[in-house]
C-alpha cells in the first residue's frame, strides 16, 4: 500500500479552494451538490484508510482476537511507520465513529422533539406557533413536511415578505436540504479537514432557497428585504440542525446576492475560470482519494488473505 493509504486523510485540502469559490462563483444549487458529493466521498475514503490502519495497529496488540498471521512483519511492512500509524488509528477511528453517531443521534433527537412540539396543532403544511419570539424553519417529516413559524415572526413581516418566507422554507423542503446539511456534518466529523465544506454548504443551501423564493414570488428585492428584516429580529431557532429563514451567518452577502442579477445555472464551471480550476482540482483530489483507498483496501485484503492460516 505504501503512502497511498495516507493520501485520503490529507487530500481534503484539495477541496478548500472550491469551498471558498463555490459560494461566490457557482450557482448555489450546483455548489451545494458539488461540495456535498466531494465531502461525502472524501469522508468515506478517509474512514476506509483509518480502518485499514486500525487493522494493522490492532494486530500488534497482545490478546487481540485477530489471526496471528495478521501481525507478521510482511503485513506490517505494507504500511509505512506501522507501529505509530497503526496504533494512532485505533483511537482516531473510534473518535470518528463516536462523533458521527453523536451527530446522527442529535439530529434525530432534535427532529423528534420538533415534531412533538407540534403535536397539538392542526396537521397543515404551515404550523404557526403562538410565540412572540420571532423565528421560522423548515421541518421535514416522514409523512409530510411542515413550515414552522411563530406569530412573533409573522407580526414583523409585511404580506410580501411573508410570502417570501414561506417560499424560502418550502424550497428547503422540496430540495431536501436537510439531507445535504446532515451529509456534510457527518463528513466534517469523519475528517476535520472537510469542515470548510460544511460551512460552505450551510451558506449555499440558504442561497439556493433564496433563489427559489425569488423565482416563486417574482421579486428578488422582496426576498432580500424579508431576509434582512428577519435577521434583525430573529433569534436562534430551537431546531438548530434544520435550515432556517434567517440563520446566523453571512446575511449581508445573501442580501447583496439577491440585489445582484440572478446567477446563471450551470452544471459545471468553465475550466478557464478560477472556480473551474478549483472544481477540477477538487474533482481530481476526490478521484485520487477514491483510487488510493480502493487500492489500499484491495491490497490489504490480499495480504491478509495470504497471511491467514488455512
């Protein structure tokens, strides 16, 4: 395997340029899908590499349940610095598993708590909570999705701004933005080098919903006003893992983007632009990461098969 087993652990660095440029140069729909795909593949590859290193490290521990042949020098020679890397991979992989499990558990707990809070309300597509605290968010469900908004938020918005709010939240639900957010959050837990992509996707899903809302209500300026006003009066929502109308973040950039011309939707940026070069660099890094982890997995499987006594 050589150094190939380590490459997926550091190749997320190649996605940092596109994480920065995608927010400004790509259509938010394209940026969200691209960054999520890159993050998911790279996180999977780095986890596979940690698993392979953990096998080598575990085989060196006394009293381990693995076959004795897996600790032979021939197996250990397949991994550079096997004594250090193998043993460090054990707590590292354990930390990844615990962090991802905790993130998934918190997401599910928050989602269940949000649905329980709406148990006494009519089962309509919009749930209005009698709360003077202004906030709104999109709540996905197994049977039907709902837009949750408080009376405090509605009281502070004009009719056109309310339509923009509902269109924004419906866009989150239709495009299943919570899945993109959960995917990049799990990727960031699997490999800390992927966390810049989490921040970027949290922004691009909001921009994606902004554009859909502007198209729905027919006024980019009305959506920009609604976002700006909601950001001034809103507080953090109790369902922090879901997309919200005025979540903490670069609201001025969202407003400025809405006051600018509508971005041109493209499936892939031109290679002769900085965003295109960054996108191709991230794609190349993702491909190399996938090939490296696949090569390491196949090589390790063959080595362990040969080292396993009949």
